[in-house]
């Protein structure tokens, strides 16, 4: 057999293998769709939340994913450690790892120094230092759209909650720096938001980039929390204009 004939044979075998791989993928995808439809029908998932044409699902093995109404998998299960609800066609996602938040932490025992940290400032400092020393331990945050595309890269230390808050933007934190991200930049179908002057002004009260937003006063049902606004004024986060 000549070299040319051997090359033709090798090419034919390679194409056949590629065709078989594609068929196997198609079969696997169909089986996955059938499984997801079956899970939805029998209600055997740990949780299922529908948002428009997509469903955020947590399997009984605690793996998160997103499917459409036909059971097609949009976000593979296990790709992210957690997926929030969709709002404005967008959802927060988090990779696997520790969160490193101080807001729900009441104390940390430092076994290296045999001391206990129980004030917010010390706990935050501990997390900030530990994140620098052991970045692999901590989860990264980002935002996906309803197609499962990462419209905000999953590189942030935190993406602030916006689901159910009727907001036009959210804040993201990376390496101690906080920035505002507008949803119309992530979802082109949304109207472009323009900031209008109102009866309040936003100030950076402590110089760390933390700005209070009036939308933070709304709860999940869209009710305005006047106590939250009063706290912001008393804390110096908000200054009411004359």
C-alpha cells in the first residue's frame, strides 16, 4: 500500500471517528434532556425556580444548572457552585469555594495565634489577608444571561445582590475595589438608564468606594423600607439636599 493510500485511509478513519463522537454527543444530550424532563415531571430535583423561559435547578446531589422549558441544558450542572435567580435577564453565579463574607460571620478562631476575632473590622481584615495568601480557596463571582453566556467575567470577589430589587445596576468587588455595573451594558435588550437628579445626593462617606443607592431600600416585593433610608442618613451614607 502506497503512502498516499495510507494517508487516505487514515483520513477516512479520522472522519469516521469524528462522526461517531458527534453521534455519541447527540445521544448523550438527548438522554440528558429526557432525564431533566423526567426530573421536572416527577418533581425530584432539590429545587426548581422558573424565570421566564429558563429554570434554575439544583439537583439532589446539590449541583446547580440552568435548563429551558423543554429540558435542554443551558448551563451544565456542576459548572458553578451556585446560581442566583434571573432578573433583567441576568443572574449571579459563583464558582466553587469559600465565600469569605463578613456580613454573616460572628467570629473566627485563629488557631495560629490562638485568638478569636469577633469584630467586623478584624474579620474583614482576616478575610482580605487570607484571600491574598490563598486565592484558590475562595469562589469567584460573575453574571450570566439566559443563554448561559458569561456577560460579566467570573473573576470578581463579590457581585452584590440584585435579584428581586428592581435595580438598574449592581456593584462588583475585586481586590478591594468596588465598581458599579449597569445592566444595559450586559443585556442590550434593556433600555439605557440615565441618572436624574433627585431630592438626595450620593456620597462616598468613608472613601472606600461604597456608595449607598436608593434602590437598596426596596425589598423583594418592591416595598420601600424607610427604616433603611433613615439608617443611611444617620450613618452619613445619604445626605438629603435642601
